[in-house]
C-alpha cells in the first residue's frame, strides 16, 4: 500500500509539472488539463494492474534485486510515456525545444528522489508518510516558485529565441542520464558515509549549476536578439528622421518659392494667357508630386519602412517593384510591423547586394479579409539549402528570420520560404490583432 500511495503522489506531481511546463500549448487549457489528468489516471491504472499480476504470480518473491530491476523498468517507462505525451500531445513547440524542458524537469526529478533516498536511506526514496511529505515538500514549493517568478520570463525567452536549443537540449539530456546513472549507482552502494553523501550531493549541485548556465545561455541569446532588433529599429528611425528632414526642406523651399510662382501666374493673368496659366500649373503640380514620391500607402509605419529600404535599394542599383493594397486599419502593432517588414526587406537588399547581374526586389503587401499577406521576392542565383523550412544560411539567420517568425506567431500567422525562377521568396500570412485566436494553440498554414 505504501508503494501504491508513493506512485500516486509521483504521477500527480508529474501531471502538475508537465501541465505547467507547456509554454507553447497545442490545445486549450481545458484540453491540456484533460490530457495531463488522463495520463495520470492511465499510468496509475497500469501500475495497479501490474501490481495485481505480480502478486498473483508470486513475482514479489523473486528477491530484492528483481524488484529493483522492476522499479527501474517502471521508472524508464514512466519517463518515456510522459516524454511522448509532452512532446506530441501537449506542446506545440519544436521537438528539440520540448526535449529541453522535459529533460530539465527529469533532471530535477531525479535530484529530488536522490536526495530523499540519501536522507531516508530507502530504496530510491520509496516509503511511508515521511517519504510522501518529502516528495510533496520538495516539489510543490519549487513549482509555486516557478509559477510566481520564472515561468513568464522563461516563456518569453522560449518563444522569442529560436536558435541554440539543440545545444541546450543535448546538454540537459546528458545531465538527466548522469543523474539516472547516479541513482542506479546509489542503490548498489552499501555503507554510505559522509564523504559519499557529499560527493553525491555535489554531483547533484553540479547538475543544478549546469541548468542555471543553460538558462543563462538562452537569456544571453534573447539579449542578443533584442539588441539586434533595437539596432534595426534605430536604423529605421534614423531613416524616418531623414525622410522628415527632406520633407521639411521641400516644404520650406515651396514656401520660399511660392511668391515667385504667384508672380508668374499674375503675369499670365494680366496678359489673359489662360492656356499659359494652365500649362504652368500642370508643370508645377508634376514637379511637386515628384518631391513627395514614395507614398506607398496611408499607414505611416509601413510607408516609412518601405520608403527607407526602397531608397537604400535604389542607391545600390536594385530595381524595386511595389504592389501595396491595404485598407485603412491594420490591426498589428507598429513594433511588430517594423520587425517583420524591416527584417525581410533588409534580408532582400543584402541578398541582392551579393548578386552580380540584374538585381530585383518585388514586394506585394495586401489585406484580404481578416488576413494581412506579405510576399517579398529578391534575385537569388545561388543555391539555397533549407532545414525544417528555414534557409540554412548564417547570412539569412543573422538578419532576423527568427525575429520575423516570433512576431508573426503572435498573430497566429506563418512564414514560408522558397526559391523559384532565380528568386528567393518569403511569404507571410497574419491575422489582424482583433481576429487572433484566444487561448487556442496552433497557427494557420501558408
């Protein structure tokens, strides 16, 4: 009975932890809770059924070594089942990102059980009320601390930082394997002294330090990503200021020259040369329109970003074609608009800069119903390799593909990259903010 209660506590704690570790949910909160609870019930029923079979077949009489093998077999099966449920049914993240969180929790789990085993001198920390209290007491406070202080910060980093998870997942999983090996070794040692206890706890402390460093690594990646975005926004603001300065200079010139224009019109009027007045005014209007060319749409943010990069492209000898068809209301934050447009356009301009022949950029931005659709094409004669649908190129990753993906995902959107007919193509589809899904996981397909 003690072992059964211990197992129930284990499964409930697993269910609470894995439900809390979902940072990019695949389903609604109710469905996530149902899947977690269902897994707890399934595992518990399996343990009860297995215990009944063992008792009826007298397998409990096989000896202590056999029971230890059974325990570790159950330990591995439980870890595997929860891992599959978390990666495949609970989390919508990439498998490598889910593996990192899963292995980080498993490392913590093994450390807790190892501490309990050493303190109580029991087999893998299994036993009566004292063991149950220790398991609950070492898990729940950490879980509450995670919710109060760390979950929000980790979630933001987890969603915004798209690179580096392969490394941290591998290191974290290795730490979990080390801790598992340590548990097995701990059960085979007799006469555990003070030195042995210090050594075991030191290894456990090292595991904690490793995971702290892994999270700091992710935080540094997040800092670098934000710094890059701030530099991008600064570049855009400088271009916008330059644009306003040019407009102000043109306005001053117009105000200065208006007196001369009035004199010319007055002379035509005195001579009753009305055709001359019309011709002069038409020429004047044409020249004024040329001063303010570059107004692509009514949205000031989109217009200024497009104008800044079109001017840069033209200075680099790149032909630019624009097709902008937007309504009056674009329900996407200015910050995200700048991150998406500026990153994609800078990517296109830089890519064209590496070309030797004809250089061309085509941009189509239109609002279709509740969707905002952006298609950017740029000349690309080099062969582009893709990995998981993402250009496998340091140049392209370096200019913010991860930032584009992060911003687009806020609006339940998608980004698709491809090449065709000597052009690199980036396609973005987003919902307006008012049409975003509330509390649901998943994204639309490009």
